[in-house]
């Protein structure tokens, strides 16, 4: 399993780099099967929602790929944890 951290202050640039990396990692696989995208909610009082996203990310990352050669899990706004 590989983990990539894409970090930056400019959201547009950061998102473009994440898209580029996802394209490379997914390759010719069916994107709808190979890619899982999650966003950690920010703000006060969302600890249950944040925990649910972390749980979903761990489950997705530890699940074997279904119908594809690999699985790509993107978790956005990880700094909100």
C-alpha cells in the first residue's frame, strides 16, 4: 500500500495535483470502481461526521479492489481532523 500526501495553500493547485495523481494511479481501470473520494467536514461539533469519514477511509483502503487492479482512496481536508 502506498500513501501520498498532497499539501499546499492554493486549493486549485492542490486539487489539480490530486486529479493528476489519481489519473496516473487509476490508469485504465474503471474510475467508478477504482476510486473512492471522501472529504473530512470542518467546523465545530462535527466529530461524529469526521469519525465516520475516517472509518470509511480505513475501510476503503483496506478493502481489496473489486473489478480493478487497484483501489485509490482520496481523503480531502485531512487537516480538519
